[in-house]
C-alpha cells in the first residue's frame, strides 16, 4: 500500500491539483514531491493524483502524471485503480454528482490504455468492455495499436543494441504484444465489416 500524505504536504497539494484539473500546478509540484504515487486524503478518500485526474476527467493532468512515473495499478481505499476510476465515472449515477463530460473521460481512458504494458492491456480492454459494454469501440482499439507497435520496436531495439538479435524470434516478451496487435486489428476489421 502506498504512503498516505496529509494536508500541508506537497504530495497532498499535488493530489488536490490533479483533483481540480490544475495542470500548471501539477507540473510545478511534480519536481517537488517525494513521489507522484502517494495517496492523499482526509477531506476525501485517499487516492493518488492519477486516480483523481482519471476520476474527474482531466486528460492532460493524467498524461503529465503518467509521463512522470505515475503508476496505473495503485489502488485507492476502495480497491479501484485509475482505470476503474475512469470507468466508474461513466456510470449514470455519477452524472448528477458533478459535471460529466464523456469526451474527456474517453480521452483519459485512451491515455491510460496507451500507457499500459502489453501484458496488462488485454485484461484492461476486457475490464473496460465488462464494466461498460460498448465502450471499447474501433476508435479506442485502433488508438492503442500504435502504442503496442512502439513497445515492440523498443524491445527489438533493446535487443539489437545488446547484440541479442538472434534471440528475438523466441522472445515471449515480443510474442504477446504481436499477437495482441493481430487480434486488435482483426477486431477493428470485423467491426467495419458488419
């Protein structure tokens, strides 16, 4: 479990800025905090800055946090990850509690999915579809394919630079994402052929 920071700490101020969607404050605070993955709470339930950025639909804040090492799988006190937070924020009963903007939530969802390693992506897409049927659209699937392709390129380059290129064909590390890319491309084609 991540450390919980109390009011007055820089980590708490970071979480509060993410909650409010204040990108400039988030960017200013990131270099000043011990970690971007700390939980903060008291006034509200303890959660990370990324969790609140996702829950509240602040895509640019979520992206800045992810680029600075935010962990997608840290859970809040409910056991929800950042992915669960954005999915739960699309439920109809949440609409009345605060402003609901589907486009920003979809953008946050894409940012999260694109940041996941291939080993977690298939499960995440399944979770998204189970949580909110119809939310995994061809647009969402097609937009995660380039991040998978880039991940594969990085693995290949890493092995080229370490003179282990002959081992690349047998790497399980590359086989899973390649298979996932094929499956995702096939599902996009199937959607458009219906």
